């Protein structure tokens, strides 16, 4: 037989009261049951833990040594139970989050800052990864949540809709299209040089699919793997680009120009491992992300 937690509690109760009767009363069990449980523990350990020969019951030397560890174990267990309660009331904990690169330009900062303000005791680890890497890390239990785009996902990855993201043509103050309000036919993109994100970005693949569908071959003058570098290039040149509308709203000097037909909107989703444990921190972040997507990003909730 392996000692169980009840054996530890029973032994310490008898040691504290130096009496089986009073210990049994405190534990609300029958005295014969208590005596039997102590004998089971002694048999399992192969030694006597209590000296029953005097007027008062006391711990033997072996009992004193074992009781020190028993007290420590019960203290650690109580601390663990408190930690669980702390995690559930969001006073402490840890959240491992990853986002696809485009989101660092407008979503990561406000979301993580808002989460920290609400739950300062939760440590947050943020990584920027391609969507396929996010899903692989979720399945390996190296992430709790990922923010990416709606579509086909790896088996075992669960997606929850957050909001719908819209994209559009964007130009700087020196571009001929700056200030234009009537839609630009997609065919006219061939008349303008573009600066775009590299093909490592889901946003670029989305743009490529759009121009391919409309049989347009725009001239791409600059490719970059940084959204911030892209916005600076467009701001300072006569190059146009395509970005999420939420990025453009936060960038002074950049102007959205409507396209006809408009680029298809795309769903932004929160990813998690389907069979994984969902912590209170992950649940709180998911709620905040959904609310932020509708109220701040200007998107529409998706199912």
C-alpha cells in the first residue's frame, strides 16, 4: 500500500493531540478507524511512528522524521490549491501567445497592453510566427493561443472567430491617387508601382490571389518582411501598397483609396489546441480579443 494524503493528516492529528480519541473527534471519524489507518501507514513504511506505551501518545524518532515531511507535503498541497484559485481569479498565471506578423502593426500592442492593465499578475509571452508555425506550436503545447486567419487548419487545432478584417489600397501624400474618393478599377493597378509584403505573409498571398483572379499583373518595386518598413516606404515615395484598413487608420500621412472590386474581407480567428486545457488567462484573453476586434478594429464579429 502507498501512503495517501489522509494517512498524513491522521498521523499529524494524533501527534498534535497526543491522543487518539481527541484526534478522531477532530477528524470526525471513529477511533477504531483512525487506529487502523495509522497501523496501515506504519506497515507501509515498515516502522513504528507512534509510541502508544505512555499516558500520552507521542511520535517515535522515525515518526518525528516522517512528520516533518508530512507537514511540508500538506503545506505544499495547500499552496497549490491556493495557486489554482489565484489562477482562476486571474491574480497570477502565464499566457503563451503567438500572432501572424501583420497583426503586430495594429493588434498586438493594444491587445496585450489592455490585457496587462486588466490582469497585471499574468505574465504574457508574445511571439510572431507564420500561421503554419503557430498551429504546429499549439499542437506541441508550446503555445496557449494564436491569432491568425480563417481557413483550413491542422487536425487538432480549433479556431474561434474574432472579427472580419478588410484591406484596401494605400498611398502616401506624394502619390497621384492621394485624396481620390472614387474607386480605382483593379485594372489600373498595372499603371502604378507597388510596395508589398513578402510572400511569407498571409496578407501577400491574399493580395496575389486577388490580382490573379482579376488577371492583373502589377509592377512590384519593393518587397519587405516588415509592416513598419512598408508603411515608411509608402509614406516617403510614390509607391502604393495594400494593407488592412486598421493599419492605415493608425498611420498619419497614409491615405486609403477604394478599389473596384474591393479586396475580399478575411476572417481573423483565435487558434487553440482542441483537446488542450483552457486556462482562465486564455479565456480572458479570448474575450478581450473578440471585444477589441469589433469595438476598436472596426470589424464585424464572425462565427
